[in-house]
C-alpha cells in the first residue's frame, strides 16, 4: 500500500480517525527509543551511535506498508549536505514507523521524531540496524532563521538549543514551536509561537553547534555506515520486548 500525501478530504478524515485511535494504543512505548546500542543520555552517547550528521529539506511524504516493516511515514529529503560522517547521497528518505495500516487502523508513536513539510533539518543518522526510526534518539533538529539572519536549531520538543557540550544540551525555558499534532494535516509545518522571536535570538547558532560537534569528534570520531532501510529481521507487530508490547495490539 502506498498513499500519496495529496489525499482527498474524505481520505484525510479517514487517516485522522485511524491515527487518533492508534495514538491511544501506542502513546507510551519506550521501545520507540530502542534503536541504539546503549541509552542516549548525553550528546556523547548520541555521537557514539551516529554514522553521519546531515542537513536537508523535506519536500514531501508518502505512506508505505510492509508486512514486516509495518506502516511507515516516509519523508523525502533533498539538497542533502553531509557535515560529518560517511553519507554521500544528495537525497535521503526517513522512513519512520507509523502511519496507515489499512482503511480503518493506523499507528502513531509520539516519542519518535516527526518531520514536517517545507522544513529544513539537521539529522543524526544511526550507525546500527534500526527499526523504529533512522534518527539517533531525538536528534533531528529543525533549522529556523531568526530576524537577524542567524540559523538556529529547534528540537522535536519545540525548544531551541541554547548550548551544547559533551555532557548535555541546554534548551530555551519555553517552547518556540507549537508541537500539537493536527491529524487532518499531520505533516504540516509547525507554527512558531508568538514568543519565539525573542527566544530564538538567544539560541546557539547552527554553525556554533556544528563547531562544538567537530571539537567533540576530534577525540571520538564517528564510525559505521548508515543502514538506509529498517532491520528486516524484525516484524512490527511481533516485537519481542515487553516495552514494545503496545505496538502489537495496533494490528488487531
């Protein structure tokens, strides 16, 4: 099954209904963060699980379904620039677990990084066989340009990055983006909040963020290759760990 993003109004309402139903099923799966060899508590942990750090723009979405990989929302990313690591393509597909299963049911996992239309991102790509998302934990940052022309980074939680070190990432005290999911337009670009301009001017620039990453990598370089497809040894509704049990019920 492959559904294009330019669906009819009727179809969009169907998608809204099935995703709302699935959201109740899969809302708290900690297994959704299990695509790393070890827990990601710090940027140093994230870099240990990263094959490449790339930047690119989302140009569209498709929905796919595979009996093993499950429902996927696939973000097509173009104009890809590789800042660190071994990714060499100019385009990239981010195939996140979640989306329509059939005409009545779907799967939505709010813990996973969500990509939106007409948005540019800085993304850390996994260096292991992944299943839920090719992104290392939640290291997918929206790039936003401030009124003064500075490019800054916004996390999936909607906060802007203020400082980066090996030990952690400091964020703005309040969100700068409204992260509410509109199931009629689940991939629409998220709006900036009224307080965003002031907070964004205090944020760390993308260039400064990358410079800090480079200094960290001088003593602990990235390693491994990015697997472009989900792990074929796993089946989306037959996951074995207790933390993933919520996903199994979405198929029934």
